[in-house]
């Protein structure tokens, strides 16, 4: 393996600042059913029953790398074969609005994805799964978008839980080109911040861990150029 040489991102903090504007939180109409405490309890029960023997691992390929929401007791470079990152899920809230929807990153079938296997401390599995479920899946219908997948590590293979793998439905735009995705990401901002900020944080975190996703690296360059173009820089 060739030595990894970190690079400076094209998408800078200045670009993010220019793409960010204040957006008040707003009610987001949805055809989905908001999950209740009982729904989360049943969901965690199912995951606990399905989990492999040994330590629980979550596969971090996006925001879980830089904002996991729990203290992992171990982090290992891991490869998910048969999956790749893609900004494909339309967001009309969070980091977008109905007028200028953003894109959320998911795992889609095909290729390979290098990320991190986050090990959960023994005895904290239910707590971490509950916190993660509430963060990732506000609606009952979205709970289907998680699965156990094989992860290859330097210490051998393991099975880890991954969120938003292989989503389907009308809000999934798998056929977007990188240029089309960049145009949306450069313009999208919602109550939780800009889409460009999410992209930059993810690519920067990957770079810090010696991981460079070719498509995301190209995408951050295109988003930076689109922000410059829109603002006449």
C-alpha cells in the first residue's frame, strides 16, 4: 500500500461560511409515522437479538466518524465490499428545505467503501443502539434501512451494523451525477446547517484517518467551485 499523503480540501471553511445562512426550524410534513419510545424499544430488542457474538461494532462511513454520539472503545479501519458512498437521499429538512432540498449520504450497492468499525463498550450496547436509532431513524418506516454487513479489517473479518444502507423509495435519487449532486449541495442549508458543511466535515474526517474516497474528493472540489461560481469569486 502506498503511503498516504494528506491534502488540503478545495472546500474550505470560507466556502462553508458562504454557503451557510440562518434557517429557522420548521414543521416538516411527512407521510411517514414518527417513531415512539415503544417503537425504539422494539427496534433495539430486534437488533440485540440479531447481533453477532462478541463486541458490537457500528460501521462509520460518514458523520459517525466525526460525530458518533458515543465513546467508542476501539476504532479500526474497515472495508465494506459491495457498497459505496453516495449522496442520494433527498433532505427537505435538517440540512435542506422544501425549496432547496439537500442530499444525505447513504451506502448504495456496488464497489467498496473504506470506513471505521467503532467498537461499543461491553454493557452499553442497548444504550448506544437506542441513541443511534433515535438519531438516525425518526420515523418507523425508515428503520428498515439498517443491516448487518461483513467488514474486513487487518485483524480479520467481523460483522457490523450500518445505517442507511441500500435505501429505496421516491426520495432516493441514485442516478445523480457528481455535478448534479454538487449543484444541490452547494445551495442547500437547513435548520441544522449547510449541506456543504456536512460534506466538508466528512471528507476532512476521512482524510484525517488516511482514507480518501475518490467520489467524495471530486464532489468537495465541485461544490467549492459551484459556491465560487454562484457568488462570483
